[in-house]
C-alpha cells in the first residue's frame, strides 16, 4: 500500500491550511522524538499520515456536535487526543503517566498551539473531569478501559475506542461486567481496525473490579 501523504489526508479529512500546517509540525515533532523515546513504532512513521494522523482524525466526524470536553486515556504521543485538539475539539485533557511522553506532549502542544491540559499521572490518580467523550488508542482491553473511563464520563457521554481484530472477544468479556450500547464503525486507516462507540454504560451488580 502506498503511503498516505499530507495532501491525501486533506482529501479524506478536509482541513484549513493553518490546521494542515499544525498537523505537519506535529508529524515532524513526532518523528524527531520517536528517535529518542518510544512514542510510536519507528517503522510506522513511513506511513505516519495513515497510521497515526488519519487513524486519530477519523474520530472527529463521529463526535456529537455538542462535544466540548474530551478526556484521552493513556495519551502517549498524543494519539488521538492531541490530534483532535489540533482539529478543534474545545477542551481536551491528556492523561499520561510516562514523564518523558508528557515532556513531548507539552512541547508538541506549545509548538502547534493545541489547547490541551496534560495530566502527568496514572489514570486512577487523575482529577475527576466531567467528560462528554472519553477516547483511548492501543491502551487496554475494553473491560479495563470501561473501568477507567467510567470515573470521567458524564451520564450522557460516550466512549470512542480504536480497536483491532479482537474486538468481538473484548466485547464478550466486557459484557460480563457492563451493560452498554455499542456501535461499531469501520476504520478508514486500517482494514482490520474498528472504531467502537460505547455509551449508556452501567456496571453489572455482580461484577468484580479484578479483570487482570
């Protein structure tokens, strides 16, 4: 598959010239820092606009119009949270416990002008944030993600998780512990990928917090 270019990305996700320039700057920083710390797999940078930028940006059109506050769990290199902030989500909170990755997030936010709040703590230690949307990418199994997301999500809110081919198994496991409404969307960036929207989540009364 031919690598997606910035221009090709802009055809799939139309953005202003200013926003495209900010995304280009973010990509440049991601490449430089990935040589020093483990932000993304180095080999994935060869198709960074598809593997990381499109993969994150495709969530934008799925977010409800009234979305204001978004919490991104385990933000790592800012995917998808920082990308969504660059694309215009009003209030984005990035939760990341790795201090080196937080240093990258601060620098990337400074240089791109992304409006984000970075919480350099473990998810369970983060301040309570009433979120319209909770996102996560390549972080944990769905059952664990829902445990983590539940403390932030408004009753009317929704989770958007970027998942792969094992989603069916993860849903089977998660339904042992949670009642929920699930909607699946095909990924634009990965033929085997799935975007799962989870809402109306309610913990099953008999469930245990131990899912390790």
